[in-house]
C-alpha cells in the first residue's frame, strides 16, 4: 500500500499539541492522516480526552472521527455516544446518532448535538431529556443549549419541566439548574398541586417561591376553586400572597358547582398564609361583582375566609332580587354560600321598585338587612329612620303612599316577593298616608334618593378577552374550563 505505514503495539502519534494513543494504526503520510484501532485515545491541547474503539484523524484539517463506544471528557463533563466528529481547531465536538452527557449532578440525552470545549456550551437537538439527580427534575424539549459553567439552560420550542412539586410547560426561555431560576418567553404554564399560573412571559424563582407574570395571565387556585385573569401578576409562595392587576377578573365556583361569583377590578390581591392561617381576598378600584342572586359595585372590597364576610368600601351599592342597597360601608355576611346578613353603616339607603315602577324606600343612619333565599326578610333601621311605601292592590292598582319619619328605630318585615308584612316604629313617629290623586312627584322620594339600576353589573360586563396566544400544546388542558366559562359569559 503506497505511502501507508502500519504501526503496531502501544502506538503514539503527536500532532500540534495533541497526542493520539491506540493498539494499532495506519499512517497515511501523503494525506497527513491516521487510522487508529483498538483502545483509541486522543488528548487535545486543551485537555479534552476522546476515547473510542477506532478513530480517524486528519492532520490537515485537525479533525477527528471516533467510532464505537465513544467517550468524550472535558473537566467534569463526560459525553457518551456511538460516533463523534471533533474539530480540534474550533474545539467543537459533534454527534448525530444519539448521545448522553453525565456529571455529578445530572444526565442529559439527545438524538444529536455538539459541545464547545472553549465556551463549555452544549447544544442538543431532537428528543432532548435532562435529568437532575439531586433535585428530582426532568426537562424534555427538542432544542436545548446548556452552559456547563453557568448551569444555564436555554430552550426553544415545546418544553416540559417536571419536578417533585409540579410541572412547567413553555416554548422559549432559560432555566438555571443550580439556582432554579427560570425566565420564560412565549406561552408558559407553571403548576403544582394547588396552583397553576399561565402567561406570555414568566419569571419563576423556585427556591424562594417568587414569580412574576406578564400579559394574558391566568392564575388558578384549585383549593379555593378560584380562577383569576389579568394583564400582569406576581406571587410569593412563602408569604402566601399573590396579586393580579390590569383588567383583572376572578371567578369562584362553589363546592356544589353552582353560584359562580365573578369579581372584576383594577387589582386583585389574595393572602393565604400558613403561619397565622390568614385567608383573605382583596379587590380595589372600580370593583364590579356579579352572582346570579346579587350584584355589587364599589371602589374596594375585602373578603375574609374566616367569617365569610364581604366588606365593600367607598360608595358601595348592592343589588339583590330587585332591591338596591347603599351606604358609606357595606358588610355582607354569607352562610353556606347564601346571603345571610347585610350591615349598612352611615347614610344607609334601601330602595325596591314595585310592579308599577314606584320606589319603596327605607333610609337611616345604619341598616341591617336579614336575607332568606337572597331576598330581604327583615330590615332593622337604627337612627333617624325614614320610609316611603306604596300600597298596591293585587300589584296592579295604586292605593296610596305611606310616608313615615322616626327619631328612633324602625323594624320592617317582608314576605315573599318583597311584599311588606309589618312596620314597627320605635319612639316618636311622624307619618302620613297620601291617596293617589294627592301625590306630588317631589314627595315620592326621600332626600338623597338615587336609583342606579342601570349601573348594576351584568354577566357580560364580567367577561374579559381570553388569552390571544394559545397555551403550549404539551398536555394543554389546564385552563380549558376557565376559557369555557369565559365564552359562556359572553352569551
């Protein structure tokens, strides 16, 4: 064989700082190349070590091709594959028949990839799986770039991250395998046993349980059957706090699957602290509330899970079964998901429209209204009580108007369909009965009367647009029910 030398036993070939060892070899002097066989091992000038059953090395291009049981070691990183091309000039190694890297912390596999010995960066493609041993974490994707020094993983395309606490689905972003800090761009979802958060971009610090989400946010609390939507959100797991803001909307479904409560506001804030068992829900600025049996409007709202009480602040108005209730402050106590007692404090006003479009009115300093089946059954007026009530015959003929003013208190009892049963007035009373032909429009309304029925929130008012971008398709079923409910609300 011309210009070919056969080398036997403990062969050593040196070239430009690299050393190649093997059992036997063919040296192609005219081509400046060598074929090696049996325990082939190359040590490059940067310290990387490549071993294989056989190896071909081209001295002109300084490229090596390793075949069979290939092992490539650089610092603490080891790559296993069937075949490998290694460019000693650029320091980049390539494989296309499946490979696996192993270090003290993790194992990473992919169909093809490359490794830069200078930057210490891996690029993996096709069926990429990264398993972390200590953290019990698994990353599955089709395109992953991993920096072995910074421990930062970059991924593009559908990606699934599974941990012992939950799962992450995303399409683009970075994940630090050491600090466990993630920056996701593209539709992303993070979920555990209790919570799910989904957004177009998401920052998540797993160790400190801190997250920030932007654009088309969906936050689900499965324990409380609460789903919230908004433009932006943040959450702090250790403090048990979360905030959704910017066109925020939340709805809660009762355990029976009925009576969904919708709340819309500029900002929604939830507290669920384990340390002191505090469980509160706050909404502030431009608050709208809708449920089939009552609606409300106010500037801000506080809900305490411990006593099942909704507190409305700054010009609150509540509507229940045709009755409008307003005061400086309203407290609504619930019992088994039903209206129980409404406490109205300062400048309290209660208005009910009858079948002839007359307005029955009750006014006082403080009013307490007791409900049954979402309708007022007993109303207690405390301080400066005033009332106007229109007497009807068979709900079709006006008999006259009762007007009374009391320096003390008034108790009013209602029957079904808000029909007046009894008025009990305490202390000095001034009252009059006015027949229909003597009624004057100015006398049919108490001072400060205002009817806000057109402002009452409707179901359609509570609906915001569903996320414009679709969530990642990888097992994407988290917010189907939420989107379904939103679409139903538009009808």
